[in-house]
């Protein structure tokens, strides 16, 4: 019997295509805006005007502080202003008369100067009274405590009848804006430095639009419906962990995301223009953990090629070194061959060619 022909192996021809590099990070959700509501004037709380846990709008009245003393103060300031204005009317008329009389020596220059000075004092008193009235009106307005931002309001720390003071340490309540949230993630400083070097030397590029997309993974493993964007990296490294904080922003229209939740996120970190993705079945691990691939050369002879992989992408490996576009790697029948052996490559998944009639199976003789 003649020598057996080359072993038939299934191969996959590699191609280079753009691939967006991602990494999975962990982090926590923080509120987009939080406002602690405090009184700006003192007094007795007459009414609470909101329902705890409800959604409030910016400018909405939350508490009514007893306004009686502030109304009285405003009325007093208004009266003082009117008095100052009335005094100035008479003095201004007198100054006008004296100005004409002093020209004809009907009054002395000193008398005229005294009237002008008095008018100046009264006009200053009017300005002061106007400022006092404005202050009184502002304080009166502060007796209605309004929401500074829109959002979900918490529980009330004070009840009707409680005495509050301006600038007190204890807040009345707090409002959290949940229309969108921040997700604070952490990544090692070494990884971020490596990514920046790759972007600088052209191995990676920013996606179109310059914004890195972030996908949030919910506790049950599902993807959150809304995509987020990476806003910035912190400029300092945590000295105890060597990690850097990244912040992403996510829309939260249904308020599914709550501050304090622990989450995982898949973060885009750049685009590889000519990425090589190789089937995982075509990459083997040898002693020591090194990765190899069996490559079929142009002469149909097998080469054992050391490779470096970065991460799994479904049932493929992202290969960073050792393989190139248009090369063929063996994914089926690798045990039937060895480095240097000639093989008959066929597309992976194709049924093997039936042996000729009367031919003995490989490794056996008639």
C-alpha cells in the first residue's frame, strides 16, 4: 500500500476588523444632585406642604414658617421709607427756593449749604430705608421654604409646631434628583496608563464623537436599558489601593437606579482599527500557561505559533500578538498533526472527505 495522504484539518481564516475594546469594572451609584433643605429665617413651622417620598419641583413650597413677625417688620420698614421720602420732599423744595434766593442774596450761602447737606442726609436715609424694606421682604419670603431643585423628597425631620432657626445644623429634609445618576467606577492606574500609551502611539483611537460608551450590568446579569457615557478620570491615584475613580453618567427616567447600589459596568476604552479575533478552540494552553496556535502556512505545513491574548469576546479571543489577518489556524483535527507536518486544510465545520474505497484508516495497514 502507498503512503497515506496529508491529514485533513479544519481551519479558520483570520481577518482584521475594528473592535471596540471594553473592560468590566465595579462601582457604586451616586445621586446626580442632592439638596439639604434648611430654613433661612427662624420661627415656628405652621405647615408642612409636601408628602414624604413624593416628587417635588424646583420652587415648590415645602414648609410655611409663621410669617407674623416678618410681616410686621416689612410694614415697619415700609413706613420708615415713606417717612424718609416725605421729609425729603419738603427739604428738596426748600433747597430749590434757597438756590434762587442765594443768587440775589435773599439768604446766606451758609443757609443754602445747610439745606443741601440736609437733603443729602435725607436721600441717604431713603436709600437705607429702601434696603431695609428689601431685606424685610426677603425675610418674609423666606418664611415659605421652597424646593431648591426638582427630585424625590425624603422624610421631614421637623413637624408642625417645631421651632427652627436660620443656619441651623439640622436639615428640614433633603431632595434627591434621580432624573440621572452618576456611576463611580474604579480601575487600576497601571491599566489606565497603558491605555493612554496605546492611544498616544495609535494602537487605540477614541470612538466617533469622542465619548466612551458605558453599559450597566444589573444584579441579575441583564443590561440596563439606557446607555451611559464616561465623563472623566480622577487626576489622583488612591495611595492605599492604586486605583483611579472614573465617573459615568446614566439617564434614569424610570428611577430604577438608586444611590448606593453596587453595580458592574462594561466600559469602552478605545477602538482597535485592525483587531484579530481568533476562535477559542484554535488557541491552546501549554505548560506554564503560555498560549499557542497551530497555523497552516502557504505550503500547507503546520507551524506552532506562540500568541498573546487580551480578553475573551464571546467564543473568541482578542489576540494582541502572534497572529495576522489572512492566516489560517487549525480548529479541528489538531491532534492529527504536528508542527512541520503537511496537512489538507478545509474550512472548519465542513464534513471530512470520505477515504477512497479500499483505503485503510490512518495508522492501520491492510
